[in-house]
C-alpha cells in the first residue's frame, strides 16, 4: 500500500551549530524538493530545527532561515537541556503537524539519501524505521570502539537497543503519540523507542564525517549519556552486587574456617598482610557498591521530582501551511 503525500518533518536538535546550519539547510532543501517531486512526501513537509540553548548565533540563523526558506521552522528552548531533551521537544511539536517525523543530527553525519528507503519502509506499513550505521570508518578509533563496546554491554545487560543505531530514525505520528506516554526524566530515547513496539524496520547507511564544527559530545557527556542508558534500563548492576556479596561472604566463611583451624594448629601471629589486603579489598568494593546503589537512588530522586524535560521559549512555524492534525 503506498501512502503517498505524507507530511514529513525532519527534526534536528542544534547546539552551537552556526557553522553547519547553512549547508545542512541547503542540502535538506534539495532533498525535500526531490522527495516532493517523486511524490514520496507532500508539499507541507518541513525542517524543524530545535535550538538547544546555543551560545552562538544558531537561533538568529534559524530565524533568518525561517524567513528565507520555505521549509524551515524552528523551536527555541529556554536553555540548554541536552541532545535527548531537545530532540524530544522537537518530536512532540512536530507530531502535531506531521504524519511522519525523521530525527537526525545537524552535522549531516547521517546520510540523508537513505530517507527514501525509510519512507519506503513506512509505506510498507512500518511505524518506526531505524537508521543503522553499517560502517564507522569515519569515526575516530576511540569513538568507534567505545560506542561498539557500549552497545554490546547494553545488550549483555539485557537492554533491548538496536545495535549501531543512534537517533537517526523515522517515526509515525502514531508511534510518537505513544512515546509521549513515557514520562521519564532521564531520557535515553534509544532504549525507550524499542519499547513502543509496532512494526519496525532497519535501513543501513554509512556514517559520514562531521563536515564543520566540533562534536558537541565530549567524553564527559558521552560517559554520562552511557550511564543514563545503563541505569535507566537495567537493574542488573544491582543484582551483580548482590551476587558478588553472596560469593564474597561464602569465600570469607571458608577463609574463616581456615583461620580458626590455623589458630589451633600453629601459633603464628603472622597474617598482617592478609588483614591489610582484605581491608583494602572490602573497603574499595563496598564503596563501589554504595556508589552504584547511590547512582540508582539519584535516578529515582530526579524521576520523583517530575520536573519538565524542556521549556519552550519560541516556536516559528509557517502560518498558512502548518495545520494541526
Ligand atoms: N546537541 C544538542 N544539545 C547538546 C549537545 C548536542 O542539541 O547539548 C545536538 C547537536 O547540535 C547535534 C546532535 O545533538 O545536532 C549530535 O551532536 P554531535 O554531532 O556533536 O554528536 P556526535 O555526532 O559527535 O556524537
Ligand atoms: Mg555528529
């Protein structure tokens, strides 16, 4: 069944992206024109930039583009809330106007030419289409290995995430409406979206290099993002702590028997080394365990407060063409 003339919104979170926006807009405009011509999407389709509290001229640029380009719309957040929250803000607004939404990064690292394939899958009846990186040749060795390790680690923890899929994906209005019901504050969309269900598909693409500007994900942000993903979706680390608690108690018990027997057989006062190493070991291990449990408590703490995930300052639409659905 071909659902022609669907209205597509491309949602792009932007944090200090003044260097890339002009080129990104140009390329996307070309692509959207082409897709409209091929009747893959309809004329009301748009690009929606979400300015995530940028410190440079990103928002001014979006405002200009909104005037000069017939496809550009914009959302301005009240402050920097991070990639995931900015993306969610854009998705929630776009779903009011669009039939389908594709999310991607501002730097065009995700190949825009696979949008056709995504829409094809949508026409075949899928509600979510994941863009999956087939090769990571252009990523640095460090980024590639840490990212792949992370996906494998998540899978080992039993979290259902799509291997090598970031946030380049197509979602229908129906899937986005369901996404709205996931109220968690510690947002890790890659973990939440597979929970929605419906018919899904994957399309492969090669990830390009960021063509301008620098990555907005320094190591610190990457680590905190990975931790968010793990702690929000798996309680296995806590189970492991309990398990290791059992094992260590068992070993200590055997050791205790050995010490008692030793005490009766030989009268030695040695054992200083053993005591010190045991103190060090258990000291470190206990602090680690308390730390992990603390991380979970921290998550519960922020979830119970139920603070808004983003606050919108301005929305720029195209008055005539944007019709709420
Ligand atoms: N981004 C954002 N808020 C942030 C950090 C990043 O909206 O606090 C956006 C950024 O502008 C880009 C996307 O998230 O569109 C992904 O960031 P980036 O390309 O720097 O990450 P990388 O590809 O290096 O992982
Ligand atoms: Mg990037």
